[in-house]
């Protein structure tokens, strides 16, 4: 839990701060590693160069004094006194703290400490390396058993193992070990260390600061862009909320418009029934009056004309009544969806004399008046179109429900048509589409020559109820 909190706190920081913390830590570690490596290389190089110059000088001084070391197991007194005098006086006497000559088996052939002469010690790694022909130098406190006196002195010493070569063959016949007083060397080495650390620190700091400036500039640009993006998202969110509000208002307006439209249609139907229908009925009654009947009986031509007029008036009455019946919806406010569909199907069957198969399933318990009006008009118009253009062959109405949406499908087995060839002036399907889509629904038409027609609508009644 604490780790997760630390991770969240870390990622909540800005990119610049993350880089400063992580980059600073990495740069510090890199500086320490590189500084230690560079210092180590400088120490080795300085130690080796200083030891090489000292070893060359010592070798040039003592080489003439030594006998053939390849056959010598011990130095005689004359050679030992000569070495004592040479190493104890002059420049070597001031620089060298101790001096030894080693045999290959670890025996000390000569030493400025007489107690060590003739003793045998296990060859150290440095001594073995010197017998292999390599000059070895170390700057530290000696820890070898034969160098305890030098270790207790507390002086800065440069320990050097230098191979002694046979002049004519180049063979390593002995090794000289000596300890040089390295006060000046220690001072120079410390200065080199300090300078190397300062150089590494300066280069690392400049590199890190340069990268920090670049990252800081990039982080500020990212922060500005992020803030601009947040502002933009906030604006889009506000616009989306306004769009949702407007969408809900449009839906409510569409529902009110559908209700008002049906009210207007009902009023038009009532006006047709009470106005022109009554006048046509009165005209038909007047044709049956006694005066016209007497005149018609006396004149056959007039009788035929009156019969034609009466037939036309009766046909007009039927048309007006059919129009009124189509315009005026039945009382569907209290009816549920299956009952309403049964009514529109029954009215179509009575009007056309055809049979329509009805199938309902999972119908909602309640629906808004606008949804009921839309579904009623959709089924009514689709059945009329199917009867008019498809002959009423195998007409069916299917109602289902899916994901909160009511799906109504009206199909027939007529000749079908190409949906792409519908004329722009055709208002039947266009009116159905506009009626359904005005309430937020979806409208589909599937048809092909010889395969009938299927008209389908989908209406989300839950969203309509919410709106």
C-alpha cells in the first residue's frame, strides 16, 4: 500500500521534477563511478611512471655492484658492504627507506636489515610478477611479513619490485625490492586526485545542467499544452452537455409536435365529417326528393343523369369517411402496445379485406403518447403501402424489444423494388423516415425485386421517457 502511494506521488510530479530527481541521482552515481575509475587509472599511471624512473635510477646504480646473480646463492661481504655504502649515502640514502634483493625461491639475498638476510618467505603475488619480468609498484602501507618495520613507520611509502636482468641474455635472475619515501609523490597524487574529481564533477554538472534546461523547457511546453488540452476538453464537455440538453429539448419538441400534429389531423377529420360530409349527404338526400323523382320518371335521360350524380355523391361520402377514419386516431392513450397493434391491423383488414399476421413479444407496460402515435402511424402507413404496391401478399407485423428499444417490422411478399430507385417526390417512405427519426429512432428499408419488402423501425422508449 505504501509502495503504491509512493508510485502515485512520483507520477503526480511534473516531468521536470522527475528528471531532476532521477537524473540527479543517476548523474551523481555516474560521477562517483567515473571519478573513481579515472582516479584509479591516474593513480596507476602516476605510480607506475614514478616507480619506473626510480627503478631505472636504482638499477643503474646497483647493477655494476652485483655479481652474476644467476649462479649466486648469497652475496659476499664485499658486495654487501658496497651496497650498504651506495644505498646509505647520497640521493639514494635520502629517498630509500629499505632495500632487498630476492632469490627466485623467496630467499632474501641482501637487505639493509641484516636480520632478514638469508631468510625465506613465501613469494607474494608482486614478487612472482616481478620474476615474470614485470615491474610492480604500489603506494600503500606494506602488509607483507618481511615489511612490518616499514608498515609501522607511518610514512608514505612507494613499494617497488624491479626485476634484475642478466645483461647478455635478458633473463630475470633476481628481484630488487625497495621502499621509497613518497612525501612529494603523495602530494602530487592527491593533487591529481582532486583535479580529476573536479574535472569529472564539472563535466557531469555541465552535462546534467544542459539536459535539465532542455527537459525543463520541454516540460513547460508540455504543461502549457496539457493545460490547453484540459481547457479544450472542458469546453468540449460543456458543449457536449449543452448538446445533450438541446437534444433532449428537440426530442421533447418532436413529441409535442407529434401530439399537436395528431390534434390537427383530428380537428381536420372532424371538420370534414361535420362540414363537407354533411353537405354531400344533404345533396344526396335532395336527389331523392319527390320533385326530382317525378321529373326523372318523366325523363329517362334526366333519370340516368341523376343516378350518376347520386352514385358520385355516395362515392365521395365513402372517400370522405375513409379520410376521416384515417385522420382520426382511435383512443390509444390507455391501450398497451399489443392492443394498439391489434387495432391498427384489424382496421386495415376491415378496410382492405386482406389478412395480416401479427406477432408481439416482450412489450413495455407503458409508453409515451408520442411513441404510441409514431408506432401507430408507422404500421398504418406501412400496411397501406404494402397493400397498394404489393397487393397485400403475406403481410405481417412483428414487434420485439432489444436493449430498451421497441422494434417494429412490417413486411410483405409483393414484387419488391430497388430502394435506390425511389423517386424524390415519393413522400410515403420519406414521411415514415422523418416521423421516426424526429423522435430519435432509426428507420430501415430492405427490398429487392421478387423478394418482397421489409420496413423496420427502432425507437428507444426509455430515452423518450427520460426526455
